[in-house]
C-alpha cells in the first residue's frame, strides 16, 4: 500500500517539474492538463493506498512489510511506514525519508488529491488566456505536493517540511498576480503570520528532541516519555502552528486577504489543503494533546470563539469571496471544537464534507465572477441566477450544506461536533454547545444574505450590462462546469457516509488512528436534541435573511458602533499594526535618521578616501628597483635586532 502513497506524493511533484522543464515551449493549455493529470494520478495512488489499508485490517499488525516497511502498532492501528533512506543523522538522532499510510493519512490523501484534482481541472477554464498560465499550474501542482508531503510524512520532521512548503506555495499563489500591490501585501501577510506558527512548531520539536532524541511518531506519542511541563510546552507549540495555518483567533487576519489570489486558489486553500492542516495536526498528534488536556480544551475554546466571531464579521462583507472566506474560518472553528473536545473523527468528517461544499461555493462564485468580468461586489449582482441557472442551483446546494440543513452533507458532520460538546457535561462544554448553535444561526443568516443579494429576482442593470456568456454552455467551459457538478452531488449526498448514531463507518475507520475520547461520545438523546437545535437555528437564520435581503421586505435599524466593529473585523488588524508594525517602522526610521545617515553614509566616503590615500603612499614605495627592496629588508632586520638588544 505504500507504493500507492509514493505515487500519490510524487505525481504532483513530477507535474511541477515537467511544466518547469517545458518552459515556454510547453503550450499554456498543455501545462494545465499536465498539472491536472498529475493530481488525478495522485488520486489514483491515494485509492491504491486506501485499499491497502483496508486489506491490512484483515491481517495481524506485526506482519513485516516489504522493502524495509513495517506495520505500526497503536495509536495508528494497522498502518504502514516505509523508509526510502535515512537522510539526516546526528548522534542518536535519526530521521528518514518516510511515508505513513494509515486510516487518517489515507483520508487526507483522498481529500487533497480528489478535491484538489477537481479544482485544478476547473482552473484550466478559469485561467484560460492568462499570460502566466504555465507558472500558475506549476505552483498549484507544487501546492498539492506540499500538502501531500504534510499528511503523508512518516515523522514529525517531514510533517514540518510539508508544513513549510505549504506556506511557501500559498505565498506564491496568493501573490500570483504580483502586479497588484494588494496581492503582494496579502501574500507577505499570509507568509509572515504562518511563519509565526511554523516557529512555535519548530520550538515544540526541539523540546521533543531534547527529551526523546527523536521525532518519530512511535517514540513520541506513547504516554510517559515527557514530563508534564514538557508535554504542555509541546502541545502549546503545536497549537500555535495549527491556529496559524487554520486561521484561528488570534492568527486569523491573513485568510480574508488571501482572496487576492485567483478564485481556484481560494478554493484550494480553503477546501482541500492549507487551512485544514491544523485540524489534521491535532488529530495526528492527539496522544500529546490528551496528555495536555487543558491545552486541548484551549484549542476547542479557540474554535468556538472563532466560529462565532467569523460568522459575525461575515454579516457585513460585500465581497463574495470574503463572505465565503469568513465562513471557512467559522467552519474550521467547528473542526477545532470537535478535535479539541476529543471527537477527532467528527472533526475530520466535517473536514471532508467541508471540502466538498466549500470548494463548490468558491467555484460557483468563480463562475459568477468570471461571467461579470471580475466583479466581486455582491451589491451589484442581484438577479444573476436568472442568467446562470446551473450556477444558481449548485450554489444553493453548497449553501444548504454549509448551513447544515438535512439531507445535505453539513448536517451530518457539523451537528455531531456540537453534540460532542454537550457530551462533556461540563460548564465549558455547554458554552461550546451554545457557540455551536449560535454559529448555525449566523451561518444561515450570512450565507443566505449572500444568496438573496446575488441570485434571485430580476437582473440588475449592472448584471445586464456586464454579464457575458462563456463557452459552449453559456456559464463556463466544460472544465469548469463538470467539477462544479461533481462537487454539487458530493455536497448533497456526502454526509450519508456517516449517519450517526445508527451508522458511523467513518468513525470506525479512524478508530485505530484517532479514537474518540469516551467523554466526547454523545448519547442518542444528545444527538437528537442537538440536531433539532442547530437545524432550527439555521432555518431561523435563513428566514431572517429572506425577510431582510429578499427585495428588502424588512429594514433593520443600523447600529453604528456594531457596524464599525464588524466592518473593522473587531480591530484585529489595527491592534497588530499598533503592537508590531508601528514600533518596527518607528525603530527602522530612527536607525535611518540617527545612525545610518550620520554614521554609515557619512563615514563611508571618508573611509574610502583614507584607503585611497594609504594605497597611494604604498604605491610610491613600490619602485621596482632591487636596491630599494634590499634597503627596506636590511632596515627591517636592523629594527628587529635593535628591539632584542633593548629588551635585554
């Protein structure tokens, strides 16, 4: 089964290399198909690995594998690690180039390569005509490779390598249109904030090395190898990395600005790759978090706070992509909540269904943006659904899945997370539960605010003037419409893979790699009343959105303070500018005025002139006559002899 994992990992890297080697000789359309084919080959490798794990569940865990591979014991169940070679060795510290294939990694491999392949295919139509198509497809294939490295890495160091490469790839893709100053700023902001999380992870790994002399999963994850203090430090470092990569409070401000990249990039970052990495990290390292239970609950609280704050900010956004971006922050908050309370399978299941409906929402938004020549202001888009019915109904499927209305996929994945919070039975568990239900209401409100402002009704004058038919089918090329259709189906029926509490194959599948804690396992009663509460809250939010935004039936009073607070995103950006950017700018300006200009710039010319004068003096001594050199040699020898005589 590791053969499939290696194929899955290396195929996108091969696509990147082919595009780079082809250069300008490779047609732009061919670059798109090379990248798409490489990602779908990776998906085939993920399927191969998945069925290998299925077969491994039928044989003893200690059966040795081929080519130096071995089957893992708990907490990974019947998984397999293969070492290609040992590429880093220092004393007792050894790290190999390894891939891990177990139930958790295969789920992520299927999501990243499957949904990622659909997004790359969609990009062929979306990016058609762009002068830098080749560069775009090289970047996006490398992005998929980076995420696969993260989820397949057989030790923590390779996970960190993938972690860093994902950050680099996002920087390249967010700033892809580098002629735009806003895109460059957004790319730098994403890179810097994620680098902060990378640093906390690296520090956590140094603590592990100091205590265990290893970064292997097997050596670090069994209990008893770390002191309580070290465990908490490691868990905090991992949580910092997870919060930064998944845009959770307080490291969330980079994600909305990441919308400066092409829309397929937004879909890839938000749905299949980057922002889900933090959830995967918590699930993968759950034995450490379980030993630092307070830190794990902080992760849950971070998710609960983020899902509410992001939902509130989404209510006032006017950019279609930013509304969806804030919904991503909110939904990742649900995943953090699930993983933080110990319901790892529930968090991972919501990660999977979220990949379906969030990619669908971004890609249908991309169809609308494409048809309106790049316009993203939802206040100008009313009535677009009459001209784009396929886009309209596919977006509706994604919206209903996002809100969690049955039978769409979000209902099955999100409600189980909220029920797990209730299962804790503690005061903070009930706070998490209330936040989850409030988040469902906010999701219904902001999602259908977007829906009613964009799709129903007669087309606005702006839409009639700027809308243009695209492709043979009017709403886009087949490379754009086919992935959207597939994702609409998955967003509609994908949740039936886990019909808890009666049928839960997804939880059973992950039980050997990330088993749900008993304290987070809800009863049937808790499942039922939680589902009723979240669905009712979502429907109330939809109803309120209809009353307010559908033909402006109801006017709500404007509250200036709250309006400014939400429009300024709770002033997180202003706070960080004041705490970090402004002092750094003032320090650099002071050094320029008080040190660089008077000292460096003024002494530089003087030093140069002095050097030239000294060189001129030495040059005059170089006469080229032997008698001169003998005279200096004799004078030097006499000086040495005289020095010895004086010393005596």
